[in-house]
């Protein structure tokens, strides 16, 4: 009888403990616009599970991919409205609230992905990220490499002047438009979903994107030249909302930060590795993959594009360029 009573009491205690844990668990929403097959998603899911483990189940993070909670502008707004807790988003959106952080999109500011990663560990990054946090309250927990933007075209391009009069699709973002316009190209802001058809029917003659996007969207089927202009080394920020960051204990802030940085490193390594293999893949498909005179492109950009037109500080550009 006593044994049975003890068993009942233990079971009841276990149920109560389980209920207490469930009651104490905080559910968070993590949103982004990328497909479930991409490392931006798979590594977000890994990070969500890892945070759950390292906090003993106190946080359950639900990851919403592929614009399920809205487009990139929407999820950035969601940080302010409290409808999302964590997002992955580009610095071009962070720059809408704090312009100086957008300097990282200035053409040829980064030498490559290693330089970008070195920047994320630098004092200048800490200062710019703090400026963004002071302005918005949102916290940039990590930065991942998105890819280096290159050009595809109907015709070969070796130097900046070869782009004179070229009809090229470029996202309607000032920093993205800077290099093509400096080289004399005619930029056209076609919706991303319509780019393939626009290239196919000749509405535009060229476009620019990372190699991984060129492969995923099959632009190589309607463009025979891949020109390694490498004009922007693109990246994404993992951002925690003001209210959520403020609610975390110092211990939990440390856990969230460490896990998100680990996830960003995983993503960066995956993207860089895939880019390296894609050059050979495109050549095997019979495409003309060529290098360009980057010094010529950079010289033209520096002569024709003014930092003040973007709200950037030249001192920040110089500090980033000096990072080894």
C-alpha cells in the first residue's frame, strides 16, 4: 500500500514538474525570407534547437522560412511591432534606421568573404552595430556571408567601359546601383521573380547576383557570360528585437549570442565552399567565366560615386578597408 502510494505521489510530482517546465517555456518567432533548402534556414533551425538545449528547454524557437511572416521589409517592421523576435536580414534594411551601417554595401569595400568575416570581429563593426542598436534597440547577434555579387551578360565584359549602355537588371537599392551606373550601364529594377524571363526575351541584357543565386535561378540558361566583377561581398545579419533582447538575462544573452555566431559561421563556410565549386560547374556547362580588371572598376566607382549621397562616412570605409 505504501509502495503504491509512493508511486502515485512520484507520478504526480513528475506531472507537476513537467507542467511547471511547460508553463515556464517561452516561445519565440524567428523569421526570414529564404527557402528551406538554404543554409540560412537549416542553420537557423540548428540554432533554435541548440538554444533550446543550452537553456534547458526554457526557450522554444519556431523558425518561419520563405516569407511566411512577410517580406523582408515586413519582418523588419515586425521587430518594432513585436510580431517577431528574431530575423535574418541584410544591412540595407538596417541602414534604413541607421544609415552608416550600410557602408558595407559600398562597391569593392571588401576583398572577399574572409575580409568580411574579419570586419565582423573588428572595432568598427562593434561601433556601427552599437549605433544601430542605440537607434533601434534591436541587437545584431551575428553576421553571415551571403555571397559575392557577380555579373552575367549576353556579351563579354573585361573592363568598366564595356558596360557602357548595357541594359542590366539591378535591385532598386542605391548601393547596388552604384557600380553599374558608374560604368555607364542602363539599370532596370525588374522584380526578382521576373528576371529569368526578362533575360530570355531581351528586356535586359545582364543581371548581377551571387553565383549560388545564378545557379538556383538558372540564369546561366539564358546568359552565356559570367563575369566575376565581385563588386559587393554581401552578408546577412541575425537580429534580435529590442523587447526580446531586453528580456534576456545576461546568461541567456551569452547563450543566444554564442549559438547565433556559431550558426552564422556554419552558413558562411557552406556558402563560400559552394561558390568555389560553382565556378568549375559553370565552366563544365560551357559558360564563359572570366575575371575582370577590378582595379579599373574600383577606380571608376571612386571617381563617380560620392559617400555623402548614401549617408555613409568615408572614415568608416577607410577603417574597413584597412582591416587585415
